[in-house]
C-alpha cells in the first residue's frame, strides 16, 4: 500500500501541567487532578477504508506491541462493535511521540482512530459516545477525543475545558519507561493531596507532579534530565514520566533555552495548541 492511498490524521501529544493524586476509589483506581495541555506536535495516523471488515495494522508498529494489543487496532474494533460498521481499515502509524514518556502517544493515536474512522465510516457517533468508547481503552483517551485543553478529575476522564495562554515548551525524553502500575504501587507516592480548584491553577499556585519524587529516586536518568532542565527554567514531569518539560512565553525564549542544554540530551521545542489539530483536520475533511 502506498502512503498516497491513506488519509492522514494528526494525533497530538499532551502535557500534564501539574498532576496530583487526591485519593483512591473502592476499586483501587487512584483519583487525580491535572490540567491537560495539548501540543501542536505529535504522531500521524494514516487510514485507508476497506470494503471488508478487517482491521489491519500495515505500518509503523512499535517494537514488541502485538497487533491485537495495539490501541489503534483495538479502537477501530471497538468502534465497529459500537456502531455496527461493516467496513474495515488499514492503519499506518507514523510515530514521533516517545513511547512511555507520559506524552500520551498511545492514547492520542487511539483517539484519532476513533474520531477519524467515525467520520470515514459514517458511523454517526457523537463526541460523548466516542469519549465513552475511548475511556474503555485508557483514562487519557477522552481528552484527545474531545480535543480541548482541560481541567481533569476522577481517573482523568472528568473533563472541563480550560483556556490556556499561548506557550512554547522544551521537551526532553530521558528514555525511561516505568510501568504506571509500578509507580501507583510505590509506597513513596503521595496519595492524599488536598483537592484543589481551577482558581488555584489560574493563580499559579498549583505546581508539581506526584510521580516526580518517586521517579527521581528510582530513575537516575529522570533525575539527570530534570537537573539539566532546571538550568533553563522550572523543570516539570509530564504524566507518570519520564518525559520532562519547561514552559516558555515565546518561541524565541524556548529556542534560547534549548540551545543552552547539553547537546547529547534528546530535547526539542514545540508549541502549545489552543485546541487539538485533529479538530482542524475534521473541519477540512
């Protein structure tokens, strides 16, 4: 299959501008508060509708991820089941987002498949139904389905759109992937942070990531990257790591900061998005 036979759809990355664990549900899931910031950068998903009902991953697979376990394949199959769609799809994943870094790559890829295939298959599901399907795939999927920067609570699925000022970010990838369940199980994790309000975030008083002290202690690579980034600004962890970032008010300031970092550090500059590029792609299609 040639790339020209695919329609291409953006799957943007995200940052958690802060992340607190405020408690735990009876089923063992942890309760969170965070702000999701979507980025104008990420993966691309190529889709080609099939006349049969097969869902096939045709390129761009992550090493070690079986096709049956791939979130994009599972998303397409879930949409088939929910909508009764009789067509299938070939899926090509063009990866830019580091796997396991807390930038939301797998969740965003799955969300893009749900949203784009809903259009291509003419499945007719509304955004609430698509977000509910996304939640079955992962707690971060609904924010990508809805496509707006958001204040999030619950396990991350209770979303309230929030307006964020323009910002640019220096991202850094330590190359560390610690399974999230292991971090949630850590005795060092603070699980009882008092619940905050959006006004607290707006005032600038909400900072920090509950996973940062845990990761700094157990992963020297994360500690080293956060130390390096702290030379150019307020270094933060995204998600459950190990991706790290520093926020800047302008592109020029971000590029100047990146230039001061060690050359061997895997780091790059990206812009925050006012809304998901996926919504723009839907309007163009």
